[in-house]
């Protein structure tokens, strides 16, 4: 992960920390070279630039069946689940003058609305929740995984703390000459940005029938403001009690691809079955929910605040 700051004092630690973001792999790309006719041994076969050579000499398809992991941290989007693995490595060796035991990893996430930070649940490799310490053999590692749904736009700080007990050994007899509890903390900064921007408008429909509930038209414009494509899987409403809705353009059924800067329009008709209470002179009607898949298949979701009409 990028932008890390370490907070530690004293001499070097026997335990090191690595934090890696977990992302899904993508298909490797390749750029075939054009065929040349320089002669005199200067020509390079086009297949030399292919990441996955095939028998077709005229193939210029840019994607290969090979998978590759992202080479950089990438973008973090609001609505997606941020996942990373924390690795505490015991750098001591067998027969070293110091040994390590009782290794413990904790993590918290500082968000724009919570500068103090919120503790995160860490999981082991089998998916079980763990919050206890454990011993790590010399040269071995302790791995913990965390998952957190990003709900806010702006700078985030992942703070990871590693604590352990270090036992020193005397040079003569090899017995333990003393032990101490040690700890260090590292900060990793990243920015969460919007992938889907929502602009909405609510207007009341005029109804000439008597003794019928009010109706409203909810229009929403969904724009991909990120750097990657997204597939809208479902756009639906969470209506307030006493309100029903109908999707005008089958927004609940159709999936569409949004490339960067693409816009999707959706519309709903809402009807009053029971008179809802007004809040501050406005009538809260529903929350708009958007489910999507990222370019690498990561699921994402976004829920707006309560969309309201004038009372």
C-alpha cells in the first residue's frame, strides 16, 4: 500500500510488517509488434512481443488467457469493500540472541467523519475472526485479513499496530537474560473516491381523481465519475412505510455497462398508500440503492439519503 508512515522508537524490531491490498486478477494485455522488412538481421518477429504466443502469426488480439495482478494500489471507490492482508514477519533466526512470542496485530481505520478511528475485525486464513495473540516461529509469518466497506469519500488512514514479547538470550549459557514487551505502529493513507455519482429530482404529479393518494415522479441520473468501467446490476428503491413504487424503465431488471463519463437515466413512480409524516416541511419518500460490479468483478453498492418532496 502507498503512503505509509511508521511510528516506532528504540532499536530495530525483530518483527516487520507488510500490508498488501487484495484485488482480483485481470486478463494480461499484450501489444503485438508490426511486421517489418528491414533485412540484414534487423527484423524482429511479431511473436516476440506477445505475452501468450499462439500459432496464428497474424493475431493482434490485445487480451490473453493469462491472469495478472495489479501492479499498483489502484483506486478505492465508495461502496466497494476494501480488503487487505496484514503480515507480521518474524525476522529472527534459529539460534539468534533474541526470540519472539505473543505476536498480536490490531488495526483501525480513520475516516473523514471519524478521526479517532474505528477498530476493524481481523480474520485468519480460514475466515474465522481472531483477536488473540500467537507465537510465530523464526522466519515465519502471521497473516490477518480485514474487510471494510467504504462509505465515505475522502482521505482514509489505516493504522496497524503490532505488539510482541522479545526475549533476550545471554551469549554465554544461552539462557534467557530478560524479556520486554515491544510495539510499533504504521499508518497507510489512501483516498476513497466516488465511482457512481447520483443526481436526483422529485416532482409531484397532478391527479384529477378524488380520494386517491398523491403520486410523485423520481428521476435519477447515474454517472460513472471514476476511472474504471462498471456494470449496473440493479437499481431499486427502499420506500418509506406507506409508499409504493414502480420502475418506469425496468431499472430493476436491466443491467448496463457504464464506461467512464457514461450516464444512465432511471425513473420511478411513487404512490401514497398511507399519508406519510412530514419532516422539516418535506416528505421523505425513498432511498435509491445501486448495485454494480467493477471492472475486475468486485461487487459494489451505494445507498443515497432519503429523497424527499415538498410537503
